[in-house]
């Protein structure tokens, strides 16, 4: 049974940092590309960051480039999202997802507010 459990969200002020974690189980984590998505209030879910299973190469949504870093630890079946210099428009529920698996976790809320 596929499970994706996101954690690490919270409420922070603009300019602060958070590190999200996504613990995966029920599938071969090391062979799947992993994604972080987010859904802001009143908006569609959008892809934030991607990390490959082959060489851990990464890609980012333009608004987060230079501020967010995606990484993975295959030994722990976990993917991370380090978020620095957070802004109000980063406020959203953040989700991780595995490529080719139609499954979503419950997400973790990130709120950036002064």
C-alpha cells in the first residue's frame, strides 16, 4: 500500500525558513522520480520541484528557484524540501508525489505571514 506522509509545515514570518519532509512507503522509492507540489488558497495545484531517481538531478518552478532545494535520501525513503527566504505567496498546502503513481498524501500546511 502506497503511503506518502508529509511533515514539517508551520507558520513563519517572511524571510524565514522551513524544511519539509515526505516519508514514502509501499513502492520502490529509489527508482521513482519525486515531486513537490503546492496548492495555494483558490488556486490550482502547481509543481514546485522535481528530483530524478537516476542522478538526483533537480528542477524548480521559476518563483522558487534560488530559494528552495529539493533532495532525497534513498536509504530513508524520504524526500525533502528546504525552503528559505519564504514569502507570503509561498503560503499553500505542500504535497509530495511519486512519478507514475496516482497517489497523494495529506499534505502539510505552510503559512507565511507577518
